[in-house]
């Protein structure tokens, strides 16, 4: 059951990423771009969570998971602070 939840979370983050990139292509709003990058990093974070807990339980991939989480927050924070347009 946990594997299903991890996969569904990864797919959901990927769908959000794709939809945000599509919205950015149409509207050219920079916040959509940075939000899409945030969800791309969250997709990778969820993928590494699945790999860490389900596929490779003997390895510790928490550094990769936390790095992608930090990157996602930094993307969104930069997009929210950036006042250029």
C-alpha cells in the first residue's frame, strides 16, 4: 500500500508540473515557470522517496530527497520574491 501512495504522489506532482509548464507557455507568467520548476523538483523528491523506502531500503537516500525538497522551495521562493514583471 505505501508503494501505491508514493507512486500516486509522484504522478500527481508530475501532472502539476506539466500543467504549470503548459500554462507558462500560453501566458508567459514567470510565477508559473518557477512554480513548474518547484513541482519538477517535488516530482524528483517523491521519486527518490519511492526509491529510498521501497526499492532500496538498505540505502540512505535521504540527502537526495532533502536536496530536492530544498531546491523546490528555493525555486518557489525565488519566483515569489522576483518582482521584475
